[in-house]
């Protein structure tokens, strides 16, 4: 990983932070894409102190806002000629139904359109690498999701957990369709379940979700363990030819039947393009 450029979203806390730190330890140059500048700078300094690797840049982006996603991608394209690894790691769990400034349901916007839009805007830089990798953090929560083209943003029957499960399903469908489109390139796209991680992730969720996460926290894995599969997908030489797979515990796993539906993946892709004009 020495001198390879790794772009990681949501890199200032949780598994994103642990992934960034591990890659810095291996000599990678990092671009941490974060929403909060103060938290990002604090994380950057901590990684530098622990790894003695000063090669870390910060790009600010709120993935709920499409204009900010475009701005962040433009900044990266202006400063770098290629990206060796893109890790879509940021995530959001709603406490209630909320629309973004672009008129999208927020969980859908952040967790799915954020991955879709950012990846597509940076794709030329990833293709410029000798062997580019796109890694998207999904979840076993996708098994609670469904693909309903008539209710893609849960305008009907919304619940925070349903919106989250749908978004994680969409991460896998996005990866499947992207991988198919990348077959004749030097780029691969894979996704993963990180495990149920003891982090502050659920603090934005409903009081029920916060309570469940608080009660269950002693049984969850650490962010460091949760980052293990992301790190493996970013660094392992044996994965150079692996494309379109879903990983759990650093092994290929079988996602839900819906997540393997090629027609659903293609339809979601077309719908997503229209919603963000990519």
C-alpha cells in the first residue's frame, strides 16, 4: 500500500477511522472525506501521531447534499491524478422521516445516493490506477430491506430501520451493477458487512434504536475488528480479480435473494442516475 492513494468517506470515527489508521500504517496516502472539520482534523492528528505518516488530506462533505458531493469530488480531481482505493464507508441512521435539500429521503440520500454519486464522479480517477478498487460498506441489515420501485424512498410506511435496511440492500445492488459495468476495466467493486460494531452510529436514530444499541453494546465487536474486512478488501493481493462480491468476516458470503437480482440492480441504477443527474 506504500504511496497508494486511498479515499475514505466517514473516516474520522468508528470503522472508518480504524480503516484509515491501518492503511496509513501500511504507508498509504489518505484523503479523509468527512462532514465535521474539527473532528476530521482531530482524527488526522491522531493517525499521524500513531503511524508517523503525515500523508493525510481532509476533504469536507455532507453526503446529504448533492452540491457538496460534487464539490468534494471536484476538489479531489483537481488535486490528484488517480485513486487506487475508494472506500464508501459513511453511514446514517434516521430518527424520523426527513427530506434533504435535494428533496430526497435522508437515509436513502446519504447511504445510497452518496455512494452512487461520489463513486461515479470519481470513476475516471479510479480507472487511472493500475488496479483500482471500490469498496462499499453494506450490512447484514440488507436482509430486512426490499426493492420496491414504486416506494423507493419509503414515502409510504416509513420507519427508520426499514429505511436503513433498504439503503444497505441498495449498497449491494449498486455494487453488483457497478461490477458488471467494470468487467472490461482494471477496476473491481466489492462490498461487505463489517459486523455489529460498538460505535456511536445509532445515536442519530430513534430512542428505541439508541436503547437497543446501548443494551447490546457489550456484545458488539470493536471498531478495530469491524474495520478488518474493509482493510482486507483494500490491501489483499489475492483479491485482484474478485469483482462484485459481498464479504463477511473476510470471506465471500451470499447476500439475500433480492440483493442478487440483476434486473433490480439495473433498475435501481437507472433510477439513481435520474435522482442525482450523474
